C-alpha cells in the first residue's frame, strides 16, 4: 500500500524505518536534517556517487576540502598519490619508498632517500651551521666540495671529526699561513704507513731525533740536526773521565791533572758509519786506554784495547759493520 504525504514538515514521534530508497526532490530547500544521529545499514552515497561512506566506515571522495579546521587521522592515509596543502604539516615521522625523492615546487628532487643514505641532487648546495655524525662521505663527481664550503662560510670552516675523516682525492691547503718553524715546540702531520696511512701528528724534535744517525746528531737544546764531526764533547781528565763512554764526533780530554792514565770506552750501541775522534791534550807521561764497551765488539779484528801514550796524540775509530770497529 502506498502513502502520499503533502509537501512540508512531517513530525513523527517514533522511528522511521525505510526499507527502500530514500530520495529527496531536487532543490536547494529540500534537505534531510536532524538534531540526532542518522543510522544507515548500508552505504551512504551522495551526488553522482563520487562521495561514499561504506558500511564499514571507509570514505571515498574525489577531493577533501577542509579549510576551516584540521584533519585528525589515527591510521594510515593510503591510496593517495598526492597530498597537497598550503599550510604546515605536523607529523611524528615520515617514511617514503626507498629511492624516493623530496623537494620543493621549484626543485622536486633535491634529496634522494635510500637505506642509510641521503643524496643531494647534482647541483644542490647544503647550507648548515653544523653537521655531526659518525661519517660524512662526499662524492666529488656529484658536488664541488671546495666551492660548497666557500659558499657556506667565506671566512673559513672547521671540521670536527670525532671518528675518522677520509679523503681519497687531493687536499689543498694553499691558504695556510707561512710561519717560522719552532723545532722545540711545533709539530708536523704525516701519513702513518703502519696505520693504513692515517694522518698522525709528531713533534719536529721527535722527527729530527729519528733522522739522527751515522754522522748526524740532534742538538739537545736547539733540537737541530748537526754533523757529528763538528760536535765536540769535552771529558774532564782524571776527575770523572775514567771509565766513561766516548760519543760520536770529537772527544777531547781537558782540565784536571793530566798525569797518570785513564780508560775510556767506545760507544756501546753504535750505527754503521759512526766515527769517533779522540784527542789527548795531556802532557808527557799521561796515557789514555780506549777499550770496548761491549764484549762482542772488536777493534781491527781483535779483542784488545788501544793506548795513547804520546803527548797530544789523536786517533779516530769508525764503526764499519756489526761489532766491527776500525782504526782510521
């Protein structure tokens, strides 16, 4: 049985159960309004079906315009290829597909994101007050590192590397200041071959001491490298010289009571090429015995000693090979 109602407001005290379609006549004044809830067992559709609410609560819409308030979504927004907006998006975290890009209207691919990698576009420039992390890899084929830093700070820059800083290409320090080297205080940077060519620091005094060897000594005060032949070591005759060791270079006995005899020893740990000179400044009747400091050493192939008896006698020894001293 069909019922027809006249146009106008209809007030009902109970529920309206509609088994078929509920249609509203076209017109701006024909609205379905109410102060309570409207329950639908099936889907809710509007317009040309471009807006739908399924029985499960899923919303399908051609577009969503929310200019007055915000959108609160506890779950994921899936299926959208583009989410556009003119304001700010406040998010807890953002995850994009591996290899996806992020940019702006004028440059849509500024950054490329991959696993543990953030890559700047070829002509992009990184501007930052500080960069920290366990490592920073810069591909010179993709960006000009020097120009980027110059644009970053025209007054200079500082790299504070708590871990390792590696550069496989060339490093130019053309702008470094020219100063006078202080051998007693300054240091030098070098490649440590025993540590995979890592850059290490050592004092100039230490470097010079390593360079010292046969014919060369390091001055204890100035730390300079000097030719041993020009170094003069004085030994106080009798008072303290007896039993002391000679050193590479010139050894001269001076002062004291130059009478009687004393014994001095050749260096215990010489290097091949070391030359030892000895000058007897004593008068007639004063003798010097030159002995071996180590039992394994030999003087001209013998285990004996050399005695200087003549007045103002001079003698020299050269260490030619392992355990082998020779008179020259």
